[in-house]
C-alpha cells in the first residue's frame, strides 16, 4: 500500500532515487517483472472453436440421426442434416472471430512513449520498457503509462473515469494517506490509462503490465468463466428431454413390433426410422439464423456480440444495472445555468424568496472575458479538447454563443498569473484589456464571495452589500441543490507591470456565477422509458456524489418519488 508511505519510504522500498534507475537496474527489472504490457491467454484456434460447437446436445442428437440414416441408406437426408449442422458451426465461428477483431482494435489504444528520468537524464522511452522504480514525468495531455506513487505535484489533475466512473478530474497530492482508502480516494497515486488534464507531476512506478489496476481487470476478463444464456439452458433441457423421449418411444415401438411377431431386424429399423422422423432437424438452423439476424441488427447499433446465443439474453433481461458517467451522461461538463446580478431573465422560487435565474447566453462582457481568459484549456486543430473538463466547458459555452476564445486570447494577452491551488480554491490571470490591466479570478463561490468588496450591477461597480450577497448565496445554494458544479468569477483593475501574488486576490469585484453538469445523453430518456414500459427496472451505479447521482436519476426518471439512493458504504 504505497499510498500510506511517504515519498522517501516509497523510493527506499522500490530501491530507486530521484535521479532514476541505471541501465543495469532497468535490465535486471525487465527480467524480473517483464515488459509493461497487458498479456492475454492464448486464443482458441478456428478448428477448436469449430469443434466446440458440436458439444450442444441438440447437435449431438442430429449427428446420431445422420449417422443412423447413412446405415438406413438415406444418404441425401443425412447429407442435409450434416450441411445444416456444419453451416451452424461456421456461422458461430465467423461471429466469434469478427468480435475478437473488434475487441483487438480496442487494445491498440495504448501509450507508445513515456518521458522518464534515468541516470539523472530526462529521456523518452517506449512505454512497454517501463519498469518498477522508474521516475516518470507527466504533463497535461499525457496518459499515465503505469501505476505509480506521486512524488511531485504541481496542480496535477487526472481523470480516472475508466476505473472509478468519475468524470471530474482528481487533484493529486504528494502527502501520504494514513488510513485505508478506496481506489478513487488514493489521491497520491496515478493509475495506468488515466489522463492528465491539468498541471505537471512526477511519479515513481509501483506496478507495471498485468500488476496494474487495469491489468487486474484484464486478468479477470480473461479468466471469467463462461455461463450459458437462458436460450442455451432451455435448448439443452429440451434436447435432453427430447433425446430421452425419442429413445423411450423407439424402445416401445420396437417392443410392440417384436410382440406382434415382427422379426428383430425389421422391427429395429422401423423403430430407428420413427426416431429419426421425430428429431426436428431444422430447429438448430432456424435458431442460428434468427440469432444471426439479431447479431446483425446489434452490429448496426455499434454493439459487439461475441457469441450468437448472447443476443437472446437481452430478451430475458428484467434488471439493467448501468454506469452513469459516459453511459447515461455525455462524460462532458456543460454549462447549463448562468447568473449575473443585473441579468434577470427567469424568475424562480428559492427558499421562499423570489429570485431571478438566467438561462440566456453569456451577455456580460466581463463574464465572457473572465471565463475565457482565466482559463488554461484549449481545443487543438484536430478538435481534441485539452485541459480540465470544467475549463473546457467554459470555452465550449463561449463557442456555443459564437465567441471565438482564441481571438480574445490573442487580442488580450496574459501578462501574469497565479495558478489554481487546492488550498486557495482560486486561479487568477492578469491581462491587457485595451489600455487597462485587469486581473480576473475564478474559483469556489464561497471563497470568491469572501474575497469580494464590490459587485457589478447594471454595468456599474457598486458596494457588495448584504442584499446582493444574500441573493448570490441563494442562487449558489439553488444551483448546488440541483447537483450543479458552480464557479464564481471576479475582477480587479491593477496597475501596468503588475506582478500578482496571493495577497492581491482581495477586494475583488464580483461578476457572476456559472453552473455546469455532466448532462444526460439525449437518447437515454427514451431508452429508460422504453425499458420501463417493457417491465425492465433500471438501476444506476456511479462513483459520483449521492446528490449528483440523485439529480441525474430523477431527471431521467430512473428514480421515482419513493425510490432510495444508497452510498457504497451503506451497501457494504
């Protein structure tokens, strides 16, 4: 449990240092731990997959029937049965191989190169050559190539949604965590495949390859035991009963024929003929064709089906347990509410007080500038969003309102900044705006409120009196009750050549609030409704805060008036 140890203890236990490993150390550890890559058990050959399809009881009965018909001289009928069984097997093998190809393409999403310190030099190496004890450098846009313990964090924020389901980036720390912590609470660790969205950091590799958290999941998937689908269970049960029934019927007919004076040979052949006639040769092919059609339909919906019978399982579903982030929601923070004191558009009732909520576009010039200039996120030429999802949401909102953030940043250059800090919960930038030098600050509403002496009202700077502050606090509480993440923005005119310090983040002018959420996907509303109409109960499972989860669940009508939401601790 490296998260419980301090930096020096971790370095000592892994026999490493801040200067990195030597070439000799790396070679020894490669021999000991192997390459940093996910391994998978050997895939079944085409022949093995083909032969496995003949284990089905119904197929066995058909093969016996075909063999008997050969002895009876009915070569044509036995050939038809064998052709149907073979076609069924070929279809199953083709589907399995197609699914494997689709799954293999997902594994290509790896991190090819990594920046490390070795022999006190910064170098770039293939990620598969990483070993335990390596010192790795991270910055915004990088993916963690292995699991590791943070030894230096400069406002490092990492998204770990693929492991925890959380869309919010986690601010990483250097200090040890003394108490037992779940994966999502190990804030001094990074995990393979997680993405850096903000800041810089250094970590020491603690696990590679199959020993990482992602590797453990891959191992579970590889070693998971296959279970029969409801259709397979019913067909097996039917085949066994059919086989026993046909045997009993044939035996009875044979006995009756012998008792009536028939010779043994003709009586036996007659009983066999009855048995063959009773076998539904077309059943296997009809089931295969129907499942193949279902698989094709699912493929058009971008759903990978590895084995044909799995398609039918969907029809037996009575409960759907679904993740929230990225499944029910867009996994993309989006601004949904904006409030400025002078911009009153929609009246609402908060705690018995009539207040105004705006759902209009960003109209206030200062709020536009603050949300774009006091912001380090970007969208590159390929359209890839880089940076903290919360900051990306701000520039996306600007784009939605036809504001070109890049033009504003080029026009109003940044001449100073105070980076975000988890203790202050603030970020400030200084920009040249026309002939003035202005500082913009954004952060947690309660912190911004405490640092403001003035407020913008009807375009003018006024004293932040109790009435204005009370309304801002009511709006903030209203947003919070809707499980929205709220940012407050403030500004301050400063002198030319101003060098900002933490002490300068006072006597600010309050501009407004912006609230955002990871919104539900549009298609989910109908999906949940259709499931409910089909008698299927939908259960949402997420690592998000319980209030956020309840807000999304209620909006999607997954959670009703008398339904209950429980935390993981309560469930345990």
